[in-house]
């Protein structure tokens, strides 16, 4: 937008945008992992990670129904 439209910008704006996007992507990845924990665990195992399921007492209340079976 800045480059294509000629919008005024401060020096080093590209670095600031890159840093913001880096943090945003990490926040989104964490949110996705929380929302889809089983799928995340499967994907990580497929990459060679060792993933251990949580102890039932460690599962936050909103997610207990997901593991209650």
C-alpha cells in the first residue's frame, strides 16, 4: 500500500510492518493450536515431535467435554 499508492511513511516502516506481522502470525498459530489441539498434535508427531496428551486435571474447563469421550 505504501509503495504502490505513494502513501507517506516514516523511515523503516517496512521493518515495523514485518515485526507486527511476525507477532500476529505467532498469535494466530497459537490460537489455531489451542482451537485444534488434536490436529496440531497429529501434525507435530508427523514432523517427528514427541507430543504427550494432557492429564485430564490439566485440561481447562471449556475443553473437558472434548476429551471426556
